[in-house]
């Protein structure tokens, strides 16, 4: 019984989104720049290059059922906008 609980806890922790305030790197697997939006799945206002360090300030699930993160520049804390959460590497 304890082993089943422990295995479930490990799987849950691996699937849980990174916590707000965490520093991440842009890691868009498509090879293009990551779109920055005004709100989840809304108008594109900028693009971020792969490797750029950002701070995740908020994570939400959009109307489309996908995770979105509001990010800031990790160097100076300047707010950037909303990006598609799976394209951030927060390891």
C-alpha cells in the first residue's frame, strides 16, 4: 500500500506545473521564436528567442484547456506577457 502511494506521489510531482516565481528558459521545440500574447491564446505582441531566461509569475489553464504562463524578464523583472507553458523549460 505504501509503495503504491509513493509511486502515485512521484508521478503527480512530475506532472505538476512549475511554481510561480520560478526561473525558466524559453524552449520552443518548433525551432521558431516563442509567441508572447496579450492574454492566453490571444493576440501576439512579441516573440522570445530560445534560451532566454524568464520568471514565471502566474500559470493558468486557458479556455482551450492548455497551460499558459505570464512571464517577466529574469534579468530585470520587467513583465513580458503570456506564453504557452509547455514551451518553457523550468528544470
